[in-house]
């Protein structure tokens, strides 16, 4: 029986904190099974909107592939020193609107007899017990859960070498947009010597494209500032005019997990290891985790956290250190990566599942001086002051 929200006290085998990409991805899989444990999802928002666009490479199948709005077999990387047209990837770059994802997952949850989504609710306290976790909501309601999967974002202060990925995006309509041209994955020609910015252009339908202004930096930037920069860019790029169809903006931490799983609590999602610190891609990693976690739960086992690769996290630290020490050279780091390494290896690396040969090819492609210094600095960091936000 679906848990009811008006009960003062509830007890369920599984509680999911956060009904975003990670929480809904897991709940959707559970909702499709007759063996799903009784589950409550706690979500602060009351309504969902088309507030995100998720992109990346589907190295393994996922249940939302038919919702993909566009796929591209090639893409461009631009810097002030040149452009690289990337071809040869066996996995196309794909784009998925959050509205379609929300519609499908929420419908499955609504139809489930075992899973309930409680909207407009926030957690005020969690207390660990030997037989589970006691969760108190701001409304005063209490829920006892045998297991908790926590996918909530965790605002945090970042210290070097980690940075924020801030973005502001506009989906626009204009006659000048050619949807047959490959997308610009990174156009660093808007970057400055001290600020690592790039434009993201995804032409996905006749006369329609998503443009995003993205910034890697610390402290976090105001996304509204990036939106204004994007407006000025589009005004120059499309002088004949354009129409804004929708907007999105946000900030994501390019950093290791902010919390770790313990006891009967599992942390998951973009803030818990699914997002690569050096790349910012999360959607497909979340789908791989949701497959694993769903399989564990349906087998009667505890939920599992995202798989972590410590060696890859150490490599991300070196990469982010090099970017922080050489922001003026960082655009070329990315372009040369695609220019010198086969697309198959680069895509696996960016997706977070590289083979050892891929990693070796990546390391050989990068300039030795900056990255050797970054590796030394990562191993023997110097004390920093005032370098967090």
C-alpha cells in the first residue's frame, strides 16, 4: 500500500531524500518492479519544470534513451589557437530535457502502489539507530526507515584545487540556427586570461538550439551574471534576432563527494560521487548507479553507493590543480586532449569509466611541465589562505 503523507508517523523499508535526477532514477526502476520495497521520497519542491538539460555519452543502455532529444556523432572544441572537429566516437553525444524525464518518472511513481513522493517537505533531523534511521521533517512528521538513500545537494565551501561549475543556459529559436551542424561542446574563445569560461552550443531542431555560458571557478559566480554575458554574446552572434523559449541556470561542485555513506545511510547523486570532478558529467553515471542500487534492493540487499575509483579521483585532483595554476593554458589542455587522443578513449575518460590504456593515452597527451608540477603540488600541497568558497 502506498505510504500516505498525512500520517504523523510512518515506517518504511526505504526512504529516498531528494526527488531530483538520482532519486527519481532509482524510484523509477523500483516502480517498474512488483518486488519494490515500500518507499517514500522526500522532495522540497512542490512542482517540477523543464529546469535542466542533461548531456553526455551512453556507454551503457539506460531506460530513458527513447526520450533523448538529439544525438550527434561529432562535435567541435574551439580555442583562440585553433579548432578541433572530433569524430570517431562509437557513442554519440546525447541531450535529454528534464521535462520528459520528470514526466515519465513521476507517472511511474504515481501508478506504483508501493512508492510515494511527498512534495514540499524538508528534512530537519536524521538520527541513526541500530535498526535504521529516524527522520524528522520540518512539518514535525517522523519516518522510520530501514535504509536511507540521500541524494540531496550539499552546499559546501570548496578549497583548491576544486572549483564550481556555474552555468546559465537559454534555449532559443532563430532562423539563422543550422541544426545540421555539429555542436560546439566547448567554445573557449570567450575565456579570458584569468577566467575559464566557455560557450556550449547544441543545435537540436530546425531553428532551435541550446546555448549555455559555463564558468569554472572559485568562488562561485552568480549565474545571473553569466546569463547577461550570454545575452550579450547572442545579441552579437544573432543580430537578426532570436526568441527565448526557456532558461536554466545553476552551480555544481567540481569536487570529490561531500559526504560518505555509513551505517544505514547511502549518499548518492551529483554531490556524492556520480559527477566527475574534472568534467562535470553526471547523468549517465547516475543511471549506472541506479541500475546497481535497484538490483541490490530487489535482491533483498541494502542499497549501494556509487562506485568510486580513488585513482581516478587522484587524477582529477592533478587535472584541476593544473587548470587552477594555468587558467590561460586550460583551454588548450582540453583541445589537445581531443586532438591527440582517439575519441573512444577521451569519451570513456570523460564518462568516468576509462580503461588503463585510455588513461595512459590521456596522460601522454597533456603537457608534461604543468602536469608534473600539478602532480607534485597535489602530493605535497602548500598551505593556502583565503582560497575557499
